[in-house]
C-alpha cells in the first residue's frame, strides 16, 4: 500500500513496525533508567565506602590511642618503679653514711683536730 491519509506519499507503516519502534523506544527508556540506577547506585556505594573508610580510620586511630595510652602507663609505671628503687638505694646509702658518721664521729673529730694542731703547731 503506497501512501495513506496519515502518511501521504510514503509507504504505509504496518502495526508490526509500529510495535517494533515502540519496543525499541521502550528498551531505550529502560536502558536509560538502568543506567541512571547504576549511576545512582555507584554514587551511593562510593559514599558508603567513604563513610566506611572514615569509620575504619577513626576506629584504627582509637585503637592506636588506646595502645599508646597502655604503653605510656607501662612506661610511667616502670619509670616510677625505677625512681623508687633509686630513692630506696639513696636512703640506704645515706643511712649507712649516717651510721658510719655516728660510729666514728668522735674519732674523726680527734683525728682532724690533731692533724690541724700538728700542722699549725708551734713554729
């Protein structure tokens, strides 16, 4: 059939062709919709990954801070113990020197007195 009222001078479009064009258009719309959905999903996933990465980073920083705190506590405890040991030894040495001085005080005073007198004795 050549020419129609709706399409003068042109070949008539059959129902099959109209359905095929309609189907092509529908398929294109579906493809565009799927592409948009995929793009949206990609953006959502990217955002989710960004959030998860930030959460993981925060978690790792908190773990590191807890470890640092534990190490610091251990080091402070060890340093306190070392200071206590030094102070204990210092007190023990001071006590020993005071005891030695108490035991020898009179003897040392006499010895020093005689050494000074003998040096500065009659000229």
